[in-house]
């Protein structure tokens, strides 16, 4: 690693991990969910005719796409370019990731017998490209690399519905009707996520984020009964990896206290809950990440600026990472995201 | 009206309106959003090849479809079979209602000039079938008929996106970027909703529900700033009609207090917020309606029963109407919904 990059890794590079640990930092660290990909012209040029699954199998491409937003925006973290269904594809689940749609599963899982497809994930054998990609990223980048996995409920919903779904009705009918199959399904997905996270961290990933995007559709009672036990097991397992663990879902304002019971190091919050209310509701030992409404970034700069400053003014002085409340929207101007990073970095952190 | 029906209207028929007014009732009244249509075989037989828009233009069909769930389930209310975009179609907005998708608008509104299509709605001239359908329903049915309109934000999102949308990004970009056009758009939609509601009540509708399905995507700050003012104007206007006014949106746990500021008579709550927490957060002068997770109705009966009894045990003793937290899902068995109505009606109301 060149001296300058090494120095950067020690300086800027430490900001994110310090905030993840609940410490005060010189500036508020900032990165964006889905910062790699979609919104960047250099990504679209690179991707051209390749489908997303093929891209994830080419470590040099993954490393390049992962690095693009770091170069352009100056964010404090890279997040591995991948998809939460990648480990499923690696163990042989037939699927495609359709642009503008998301993962589509060829044969949705509906019966106990269907679960046989979920064999254990052995990253070294099933997806050697995964570790290679992380190693290329950490070697090239001067900021921490965040690895990621899908939350068991969210992966289950893709597998059972056959793709993205508004009401996830087959998934939730299975959950309520056949608890034994449900537990087996979530346990298998938890093990797959643990194996994937372990491989990413072994290859150098500095943190792991669990994307449990669709848990917000559950009532607190159902989340606690049918999902939280396996999420606790997942976070307990991730703790053994020794890196900060982030937990994120969309529309989870009614679940924050329960999600906190999985004891993540960091809770990602979407834009529906004002950050100061989230801070009041989540134990102080858990750092927060979020939560600018991504549609705000489609507005003129003065609106983005005012909203970002408002958020910074209400956010905790320590243990806080600036992010969007969900992924960067494809129509977002890269210039806006770059100015947003500059704005966040230009602000002094309040003393407590 | 035959004597038996008249007697029923005076008995069962009063239950819903009493609960809407916050009064105690002999039994908890129950009806289901989307009870008419999709899930009923007699509806599918009737509809056959007709598209939904054509159906709404035929009062005798609308009355029949509206009556079907009352006959089959024994619910305490009918809700007019219609769609929230019907008044838009009636004033000439080119649209289709696609099965499994929802309303699709031929030319999405994006500029101030595009708003010209939203001329005032004159129900007697533009949609004579609307009043005729309500008159047929109220003449035939022994339970109250609930009329309904779309909330301005939700209608705006269909018009601006061109159809249903996950992130509503064009809508919210317009909202943030061009407040003048935004206000004009919402004001026009508010006037259209008021005209539609007035026509339905003049024809005999006993209550009006405002379906503002998609407001849950907004942060409290944005809802308060960009949407609540017009919703207040809408509810103020509806007050002049002299019937109970219900306000409902999906995923609105973070907005309940703000929605209550529009002073509806009844607030519809989705399943994400436990009903006893909703009761604690909403002023006691406002009745509550909800909130069984509709996916529960896809589970075996013993699950439905346990969940419904749990809800009834936690629900307020007065000023409460049993409903789902969103519409009946198409795959729901009518037998389940019938048993659910019987179950609700079999329970004694707790004394306060």
C-alpha cells in the first residue's frame, strides 16, 4: 500500500469505524447505501451488456465498481458491490437480478421439500470470487470496506414469493401456517449469511451490514415471534468476526426497540423516523446510521442542503454515521451526492 | 324498504355509525376494506370480461358487487365498489385500472401545464352513474353504505408517477422542488374529492372514508409541511356533509398524531401499530378502525381466530370498528372472512 493511502487509511479511514464504535470523530463520516452502481455513468459504461450476476463473478469488475463512488464522492466507506441473493445463486438457486425489478427466483420455495436447495454455503468452493473481490477492494482503497449479507426474513421473502413483492403474502402465510418449515428456512438462510460474512471478513472486510429490507411489513408481535430469534442468532454469530455489525431495514419505525434486542453495534434508520426520536428509543450503546430521504437528493441543491443541515443538527454528536434512509435512487445526479459529502465533511461536530 | 330490512337498518345498521361516533355498541361492528370484489367468486363470475372502469359506469352492477359481501359475510357496512381514481377518469384523465397492478395513467402529470387536465368535477354531469349506484345501494341494503374518495397525496402520486410506485420519486421531487405547482395539484385533487364525497352523501352514503394509502412513505416533517394542510381542508369540507369521516393510510405509524390533526371522526390504522398503542396516541375523541394484518387471513382458521381474539382483547371498548389493516387479499378464502365476522359478532363488548 503506498504511503499516502496508508496515511489516509489511518486518518479518514478510521472515521467510520470510530463512529460505528460509538466514538466521537473529527467529522461526521458519510457513505450511501447503493452508492456503487445505478446512478454512476462510469458504472453504466462498465456494465454495458453484462448482467449483474455475471458481474459479481468477476472480482476485478466488482473492485472497480466498489471503488468508483469512493473516488468520485470522497465517502468514508466503500460497500462491496454485490446483491443479497448472491450467496443463494452461488449454492445453485436459479435466479436472475432484473434491472428495475430485483431478484427473480425461477422456482419459488413453497414446501418443506423445496428447502433442499438451500445447502450449506462454502464460499471458498462455491464463490471464490467473493473473497478475491474483497481482497482487491481492501488492497486498493484507503477507506473501510463494508461487507454485507441479506437478513433471513428478506431473503426468505424473495425465495418464497419468487421475487420482490408488496404484501409478501406467500411468505407470511408460510410463516403463520407452518412454523417448523419457517424456522428451518430462516435457519438455513442465517447459516448462509454467517458463512458469507465470515468469508468477507476473512478477506479483509472492516464491517458487515445486514440488509433486512422488508421486515417493516411485519407487526411488532410477528417480528418478535417469527423473525427476531434468528436475527439474534445471526448477530451473535457475527460478533465472533470481531468487526462492527450494522442492522438495517426499511419502514421499521415500529420495530426499532425489537431490532435493538439483536444487539447490533449500529442500527440503520430509514427517513420515516426523525433521527432524534430514534436516538431516544434505541439504547445509547448502539450507534445510529441514516437517514436522509433519498428522494430529497432529486430536488435542487438548496433543498438538499437545508435538509442535510437539519439532519446534522438533530443527529447525535457521537456514534453517528450520515447516510440515506434507503439506497441512492437511479435518477440521482452524482454531482448532488458529491456536494452532499463535501457538506457533511465541512461541518464541525458538536461537542457534547 | 321491506319491514324486515327497515328493522335491520335500525338495529345492526346503527352499530357502525354509533361506533364511528365513539359510542359503545352491543357488538363490535366489522367490515373489511376491499370486501367487495377480487376475493369473491360471485364477483369474478359477474365481472367476466368487463374492465373495472366500465363496471363503475353501470350502477346496477356496482350495487350488486357492493351488496355481495354484505350478503355473504354479514358485515355491518357496505363500501361502494369503486376506485379512488374514478373521479379522475370521469373528468377525462386517460387511465386504466389494470388487474394486479392498479391505476395506470396514460400521460403522467409533470409540469404546471399538465395540471390543466384537472378541471372541476361535476358529478351530476361527469358521472351520473355515481349517485345512481349509491341510491341503488342504500335502497337495497340494510347496513350503512360507506362512500369513499382518494387522499390528495395518493391521487397525486398516481397522476405524477403514471401508476403505482415504490418510491414515488417523481411525486416527491415535484413536492420538494416546485411548491406552487404541488399546492395547485393537491388543491385541485382536494376539490375533486370534496365534489365526489358530496355527491355520494347526497345520494345517501352514510359515511365517507378517505383512502390516503401512500402517505406512509413521507417523513413526519414532509407530511406536515406538504400534505397535512390540504388534508385539513379536505376534512373541514367533509364536515359540512354531516356524516362520519374516516381517514386511512398504510404504514402510517409515524404519522398518527399528525393525521389526527386533520380531525377525522375515525382513524384507520394498519397492522404495524398495535391497536392499544394507537389508542394511547390518538385523541380519545377520534374513533379507531382496524387492524388485523390481511395476510393473517391466509393462514389456517385457528391462527385467524387467535389473532382476531387478541386484537379484540386489546381494542378499545367503545369507538372501535373491527377491520383489516389494509384490503382483503385476492387469495383470501371467503369462508374465512365469513367466520371472522361471526367470531367478532359472537364476542361480548367489555364494559368500561
